[in-house]
C-alpha cells in the first residue's frame, strides 16, 4: 500500500470486495516492478491515495462478476492497465489504448468503471492503480483488463507482457511502424527499452543501437538483438549516436522519458527520422526542440502510450511469440522476490541497476523452476 510521499510503501491487510458487474477477481501469480510505480512513490505523479500499487501482472481468474463473457474461473490472464470501455469514440475507432473513459475513471479516479472501489482498510476506501493493483495476493479488475492467454505459458514471466513488452514492442510495431532495413536507436535499456530493441529486431531493422549508462544492461541488450552498444557515461549521447550511425537514424526511441533523453532523441535523428517518446516523465515537465530543423529535415515526434496497442490482440500474440522463441522474456527478468520486498524492489529500481523485477505474491501458482 502506498499512503503518501512521506510514508513508505508497506504490506498490510486490505479488504477486497467481490467483483461486480463486468469485473473479475484474479489471484496474482506475478507483478512486475515498473517506473510508473516508482513515479508514484517519489511523488512525481498525481493520484488519489491510499492506493494499492502495481499495474503489470498475471494470474488466474478465481471469480467472475455478472455480465462477463469470454472469461471463466481457472483462465490464465495477463492484466492490461488500460481496460477499455468499448463505447467511447476511441474504442469505437479501434484505439482501445486511448479509451477516454478508462483514462478518466480508471486512471485519474482510481476506481472501477462504476466510480467505486473494491478496496478498503478498516472501512476506509482505498484506490486501485490503473485498474490493476497487482502488488497484492488478489485483485478485482475490469473484465476488459484481464486478457486471456494460453495456459502453457509460464505465469511469472508473461506478467511483463502486460506493460513493458506491450509498450516497447508496440511502440515499434504500432506507433512507429518501423520497416525492415531501418536504422534504430533505443535510449534506456530497462524493461521497456529492451522490448523496443526486441521489436526492432523482429521488424528487421538493419542497425539497432542500444544506449545506456550501465554496461550490464547493454550486455543484455546485445543478447536481445542490439547490433551496437553505446555507454554514454560522461559523453554526449547525441554525438555518440551520430558516430555509431553516420548516415543518421531513422528512428530513436526514448524509453526513459526524462526531458534530457527526449531532447537527445530528437537531436539524434537523420533526415526524415522519427523520435518516439515511450517513457513517461514526471508531471509538468516540458521538453524543447528546434521547429525549423524539424520541418526542414522532414522529421517527426511521436508519442506512444502503451505502444498504441490493442491489448486483446497484442498481448496473446506476444505470448505466442514468446512460446515460439522469437520474443525473449526470461532474459529481461533480473530478480524474483516475495511481495514483502516491494519497497526494496522499488529502491533497487530507483538506483538504476534492475531490469524487470517480479514480485511473487502466490509462489504456489508457479512451477518450482520459476521460483
């Protein structure tokens, strides 16, 4: 539970009500630890509190509310942090990741679609985080946010498909639509950045430059498909990228979302290139760019929320790619920890050395080889 910036994340008993109409209860097998959770803990994002964190997870459906079709008890699911309403203009246009109702009610208010919460502590209402709240043994989520996946996929590692992988691979496939033969750079080699690298590899990019400050992360990036690794500690990232790809980069993905990395992505483009902002910054931050250069060079700046994905389509497809061996997930997981170590996992993430860490609230749901 996150109470406020002055109080650390702690593990406590939370009352969970039964799923209501259009909702399901999921017993959580694994929850990924992401920078979006860290933004909350550091007070960089605004959200109602107290809130149960965690927006990346997997598990097994254990109860089904009224009116839910397509899901049954025992189904294996990956959780989506943009459960779509299916009725707003964006959903009807085939863009569920931009669902305006979800953004307003699920994202801003921290409730279910009916405006109420299923979480409480000693009678005090608590809030859901992005419709998931996977740092828990069980969660009630909108049925549209529980994406059914094949049962032969290991429930621990497929948790990261729900955020990092869908976001990173989707940014390449859906937002940028990177064609084969393109030159690509990815700034930041955490979970999202490594997923961008894999997306570029699967798209057939001719060059993939991985950029980070930590050699260990760059080593993983090379194993996952990068053709060049650049450690920019003490050097200009823009100059390093121009040295690595003298003809200019077709696509640069900012997988961090710091203002400096967004500006570096824009400044590193070649003629006709596109900078894709994938990582999310703190609230109220502003980047700058030279519009004359952008216009004369026919360049673009693209925002990519959740990899512009269609969760019901993309999440099962990505799990299939993992089972078939094209998408690597095990290599992206740097630690598996009990739920009680959530605070320590967030601290490790803040220090910059962790890739994707998994919290395992119910280790009995996993094969012994996964623990």
